[in-house]
């Protein structure tokens, strides 16, 4: 069985080497979908009976690991020194420094990595993260999917 939880957040970014508009500072209303797989919990009397995982727990973990850090932040590539210098000049600015340009693909991959160990198989129902889908706009998204290996 698979379940998916969607959350939204706002963040700024730029793609420093992009040949078009995305090289400029701008922002998006991002959405992130977290898809988990597992067996349905059958433990009689458990709060999660009939579920793979309580959706509120899926949300709590996503907020703790990714969304709260990225919401209303500027997501910046560590080698984008011009923007980093500017952001560092702003007192208490919320900046998230990334190891790769903040494309939808790289953000989906980073979120998958951050979330993968956070969803624990506490009910022994083979719970695991299967996919992170990151929407940059309503019409554009990237999927990071667990490989079969």
C-alpha cells in the first residue's frame, strides 16, 4: 500500500548559470509530496490501525526535516558567491545553502535524502519512503524515486 501527503511552502532561489529568466532572484510557491509504502497496520486497538502511517505523523516529520527549514528561506547554491555575499549582508536572513543549484530536480533529491531516514518502521509494517515529488510550479515538478537497488 502507498500513501502520499502534500505540503506547501514558499521560498526564493535562482539558478546562477541558467540561460533564461531563472538566473534572476525569484520565488515560488513550492509543493512537496511524500509517498510512503508499507503494510496496513493491523494491531488491534492501535491508534494507527488500518493505516500505513498516520498522515499527521507524515506531516510532522516532513515539517521537521525539510519544510520548516525551507519555508520563507532563500535556497542558494554554495558556489553562488555573489548571492551568498548579498544574503550574508542581511541581518538574520533565512538562507539555506545547498551543495547543488536549487533546481526542482536537486531539491527533490535533497529532500529525499533528508527524509529517507526520518520515516522509521516503528510498527514493523515495512514502512519506507518511495518518492518525493517537488513542484516548482503547478505545471512543473521533479520526482526522486527510490531505486530498486
